């Protein structure tokens, strides 16, 4: 398994889902600031970066065979199924914000871009990184009141579209940037693996991630002071907690100073630098761990790897189960005990998948839809010969 998969990526997927579980359970109990910094924002954005990695990994064989159209159709189908699952799961999720619809839409857009050269992906990612936060903050502040309380079907559809793309908790404008970073990362790691330089590449990724975190912290400290003293006209220390609170998709204000603040889920350049940096460090460390372990030791990680290879299945099980428990007794859905129980269920699912050598059921569904949309292998071979 280690030879055919990027095992560190699977472990990173499990880490992302485990972190999202923590965000849904332990944050209610006001844990230590370090815990908050790690689970309020970074897990979901790591999930998004890994979504971009998955786009590249799933499409690489067709692209290598010259079937560019098939690779695009395959990725479009993957995104559409994920978004549809989000629509179906959302009514059952009373305790969390479901990420699957914007995630699926972002995958669809990534499918349209999957054949672009890396420099073009990097340019688009940089543009969204730099301007996306301001765009969503402005959109949220300037939307007509009618769209917030739509009266007709047309208005409801427009409001839902704007929520997914611009004004929701996980706006596609910023989430697409995370996926593009993941696509670039996957291309770099695959190229390094082909040259026998995977460990060196992972170390470089880790250093880059650490540099992004440091830059984000410095920028955010400046941003907190500027927002407090020039926008709110109040002492910075007195306003720090409120300025750095979860922004649920967009910065609290449209003034440029807000874009320097790395508040969770704000989508500002500073927030994206912090969360991408944490994601890169996590991917690098887990990748180096997987690359350094002998095959026998890696087999001990197989239930964890298999769980990480089924993130969609485990995420949906977690969301539905957590929401059900929250309705029955909120105490069952909050705290470290609830998180440990949810994680144990995820690992148990991974163990079953590892023993049966199976894919997660939702991963199998997405894969089947992608294969049918792209066409058969014979079709890909024909496209390659042309």
C-alpha cells in the first residue's frame, strides 16, 4: 500500500476529519487557546487543501493517457456528487455547518481547471488568496435585504447560490483557493516522488508552511492593533478576543485592516496563510513519517490509513451521528469524551475497510460516478493514441 499511495496524504485526511470532529465537540467547552487555534479553522481548510490533492491524484492517470476531456468530466462528476450529498445531508445536520456543498462546487470548478499548467493555477490561487477575503466581506455587507429573506423561488435560488459562492460559512471564492494550493502541492509531490526526492520535497513543504504561519501571526498582530485603534477606536488588548473570534466565512468589516487579521473562517489573506501553513506542516510531518517507516511498521497504521482514505464516508457518519446525539442529549455531543467516541468510530470504520480491503461506500459511489462520466479505460487509451 505504501508503494501505490501517498500514505501521508491518507493520514492527513484522517487528521483533518479528526480536527473537524474536535471543532464540533470540544469548542463548546472553551478549551485552552492552543487547542482553539488548532481546531477552529485549520481542520476544515486542511480538508479543502487535501481536496485539491485528491483532484490531481484522481485525474493523473487519464491526463497521463492524454484523455484531458475524460479527466475533466471525471472531476466534474466527483464534485457534483459531493455537492448532492451535501444537499441530502444538510437537513439531517442540526449541530454543524455542513461543508459538502461548497466543497463539491469547488471540486467542480477545479475540474474545469485541472488541465491548466501549474503557473496558471498558481496565478489564480494567488489572486483568490489576495482578493477573495475582501470580496466576500464586501458581498456580505452589501447584499440587499431581500436576498437575506427571499420571497420568491427565483430570489431563493439566487440567495442559495450567493450563500455557497460568496456569503456562506465556507464561500467557494476562498475555498477554491485552498483546492488550488492542494493541486499544486500534489503535482509537486508526485514530481518529487518520480525523481526519488519525496522526502526533500516534504521537508521543503514543511518549512514553507512554518514560514506562512510566522508571517500570518505577525500580520495578524499588526491587524488586530490597526482594527482596534483605527477602525474601532478602542484599546487593542481589550478588543483582541472579539476581533479574533470565529468570523463564519468573512471578515467582520470591509476596512482593509480587517484583511490583516487571521480570525478563524474569515478568509482573509492572513487567515489563509495561517491555515494553509498549518496544513502544509501537517502534510509534511505525516508524509515524512510515512516515508520513514518500514513496511511492517506501516501495516500497523493501516486502519488509520484506511480511515483517512474514506474521509467522505466518515465525515457524513460523524455529522449525522453527532446531530442525532445532540438532539437526544447535548451532553453526548460535546466535550473530549464525545470527540474520542467519534474518533473511535472513525478508526473502527477504517479497521473494517482495511480488513476487507474495501473503499468507503461514499468514496465508491463518487468513484463510480466519476468513472461513468469520464468513460472507459479503452476510451482513454483511444484518446491517448490520437
